[in-house]
């Protein structure tokens, strides 16, 4: 049950979930200008049909989402069966990128692809039955598996209905304290590693040896990144503690 399947050879209708290749997509550029803007060619030439089946089958204009290469890089720690599986599952479910509907690989295309649910267009398709069949034979390269068509319905809704939350203020007091404590523990562990690395470097320097600095540079970068990530939560915790004191 891969996400994208070959279109059935006997399927002569355009369907929701079909992937089309070589279709020019356009957006309205400079819509604030006096004439209401102008058309601009979108960078995608692949698209995923979003219109419901009766529209895709019978109407002359259908709604599509632009399809492009999936740009999110594979994390460095995705180096085991469990982590690769987790990464692919998270990518499939759009946990970090709700506007990206993951498609995986496409026929005769290199790389991994996704549909952009924030890049929606309408395209005209041939009205005549014979012309539409020819259009599909030339342009359709695959179609969503039925289970992923159902998932598409949910994902389209979530892409517009999920308003999101601020990164730290939504946490309850208890959960915020838990997260901050975990972060402070991680910071202290890195600081301990950094102290050991610096001591080792000083020992080598005292022996007249040229000490390597890559490990210290790596730890300092990790520490700076982690402290930057934790800082907003520390600020939020401090703000709440100040409010509690005022209220008391």
C-alpha cells in the first residue's frame, strides 16, 4: 500500500488524488496593483488533484495543489531502523509541516515529493471525453492510494483549521516546569562534557602537544543552540512566577 500507486490502465476519468505532470500552474502576482495584479508562473509543474470525484470527473475546471520535492532534510540521528521509521511516520502525518502532504517517490522522478497544501491552483481540463482520455494518458503519472485519499481530506481541513499555539505559553505550569527541568539537566550535562574536553585540551597543551579543538567547538555549538531553545521557556516560567507573587 504505497502512498502513490500506478493509475489503473482502464481508468478513463480524472480522480481526486491523481498526480499530473507537465501542467503549468499560475498565481496572481502584485494583487495590490491598480489592475488587480498579473499572472505569474508557479515553480511547480507537478500537481495533485484536490477536487472531489464528481467535480474531477465532470467539470471543466478542477482544483489542484502544486507538487514539489520534499525539502526537509533527514535528521542526523535517523541512522537506525527505529529512528528512520519514526522519521518517515512523522513525515507522512505532517506533524512538523501541516501544509506539506507527503507523497514519497514518484514514477520516473528523482527524490521525495510532497503536495503543497498552501499552493492551491485551478486548472482547466479538456471538456470532451476523448480529449480528456488523451490528456490523462499524457499527464497522469500516478494516483493516491485509497487510504491516503481519505487522509488527504483530513489534512486539507487541518491545513486551514489548525490555528496552532504559541511555542511556550500554552503549557500548563506543571508541564512547563517539567520541560524546563529537563532542559536544564541537558545543559548541565553538556557543560560537564565541555569542562572535561577543556581540561583534556589544557593537559595536552601543557605537554607541548597540539590539542584538537573540534570537540570543544562542537560542544560549544550544541550548548549555545540548546540554551537558545530553552530561553523562551525560562522567560515564560519567570513571568508566571512573577504573576503568582503579585496575585498572592
